[in-house]
C-alpha cells in the first residue's frame, strides 16, 4: 500500500484504499483508530489549569484528525472528570482504561497526587504514565520505572534552576551562604515533591531553609504570611496550585510588604489565570515555565485557523489559545502523538494502532530536537529534549518569566541546573532505594 504525507500525518492513496477494500468482498476497509484518555480537571479550585491543559490536548487531537490522523490512524478519546482529586483520578483511570475493546496506551493526570495514586498500576496494565512536568521525580530513572516518564522535566531540576537563578541575582553561590529561603507550599505530595533536592542544595550552599505548608485548597494564608514577615526571608519559592491559591499568595505578600521580585512561582502557578486575579499585587512576580506562552507559534496559529475556524475548538474562550496552560497541554499532546508515530515506525505498524508496550518504546526513543520542533511548528515553545532507557526526564530545563502586570516577559533562555549531574545523582539514589525496598531488579540499559 502506498502512503502520502498529509499535514502532520499520512493518508492512504485512493488506489491503495480501493485495492484493500476489493480484497474484502462485501465489506469496506475498517478505519484504524487509537484511543486516548482525557482525565480532566475542569471543575473545582484547579479548573483554570485543567480547562486550558486538556482543552489544548483535545484541540490537537482534533487537529491531527482533520489532517489525516497519524499515518492514517484516527484518534478517539473519552473524558472523565477528576476534580484534581487522587481518589477520583483512580476511578477515572479504571473507567477510561478500555473502550470498544481497545486499551489506553498513555495516562496523564496533570497532578502529582493523582500520579502517585496510579503509578503502581502502569507496569501491570502496560500503560505509560506521562508526567508532563509533574509527578514522582525519581521516575526519571527508567531502569527502575520503565513505564513512567517525566518529560518535560521534573521538580528537582526545576527547584535547582530556581536556586541557580537566586544565586545569580545574589552575585554567586558564595553569596548564598547565610541567606534564608522560605518554601511556601500546598500541603500535599505535590507541594513536598521538590524538598529532597532543595534541602540537599540548601545544606551544600549554607542556606537556611524554612518550610511552611498551606492546607488545600490554599485560600487561607494569613498565618503563613505573618510567619514569613517574622522570618524576613531573602527569597520565597511558592509551590501552589489553582488560581485562587496562587493569587491569594501575591495579595498577602503585598499586604505584609514582601517584594514580589523575591518570589518565584512553580510552573503550576505560572499562568496568566494565576496572575490576573491578584491585579497590581502580581506585578514583578517571577515564574518558571516548561512551556512558554504565545500564539505566534505556527502550530498554534494552524489550530486556531483549522480547528476553531471549523467551530470544533474545545475552549469556550478562544482568547485563551496561546496562554501558558493551553500551550503546556499542546506540548504534552504533541509528545504523545510523536510517540505514537515513532512506535508505528519502530514496530512495522505504520497505518495501524499500537499496543501499550509499542507506544512505550516510541515514547522512550523520542528525539524532540530543534529541527523536529521546527517541523511541528513549536520551536521555542518548549525546550528541546530526548528520552532514553536510563533518562526519562528529557530536557531538564526551564525558562524564567516575570509578570509585568499584563503579560509574562521571558527573563532567561532554557536553563539547566548548575550541576545536572548532581541532580541526576539524587534521582538515581532515590530510585535505587525504592528498588531495594520493593524487591525490584533494575533493568539493564545498553
């Protein structure tokens, strides 16, 4: 059968389709389909994240289908609302696991608590857990966690890049000695996830680290900010989730007189929806990005023209196209479809659906360099990365942004930690400890 490229996918020529159908008298050729789950979080305090992130994923699936699918394989999906709740995430995972006799090949919870809740199901069910910038950090060691991936980049690299930025602002690592950093975080697995790396770096640099937690959903923070005023830290790293919690932090910082130019937000607080509610109090706040905002990227423009132009867009507010959460969801979806395309090629199944094991192989061999990102139309939106058997993190890089009162301004290029090998060593030590405690024999990677 001959194939021709159509948009981002491939479609069979009319001659080939006719020949295939002729070989099956009385029946039309069955259309190949690949089923994806959408474990969304569109309601509740974290809805701004979920509507943007999953809206972009559905927009991209629609876009791929409108351009011939993935080598002719059309994409299907089913949605289940988790409300960013770990228990409901498990329920959605079970509900979404199979449809029309086909099992999912990837699962994306958009939340560390949800990822921890299902992570031990992945190997048995042969489903990739795609932690796109969140989740369990030591899963970046693919020898211990073959079915779990951190692309694009994990929380230990993120906190290391933040501390690198602080050191640069202070004039170098020697000047960090005696400085005080408050890690203000939601009291959950997500809020605590960066602490192992943060504690290790703080001890090495002679930094005083103060850990202050906020009960979810994080709308009440007065006592925590009074403690911050008493502590008088040099920097605050804020690890929140949901526009209500994130904007509340900025208004409280303004109330106690803490400069926003000394606050650095986590990626899940680094979106337009987090900044606007705080008004003037948000101005000057630093924020980390694993996907930069902007609707000027060619792929973003194509989706606006084709998907929304045809009235098939998922967002109720088209103005959100190109914002941080939407672009992050787009970056995740592109990664999944690239893994599918590569899995087809690797396993001689071009034009056919793949299994979970085959999809995992595609994901583990992704090379998203500048050339490929340029072809896809998102060069500059995400950091280039590749994945291997040992390294399930990918780029390990983040860009720093700063809110100017109306929009994010990019302050740095894609930055890695000062010592990526040190962070990788922490990951491997943690993964090895988990393997020992759970009787896991790490696989050999050639």
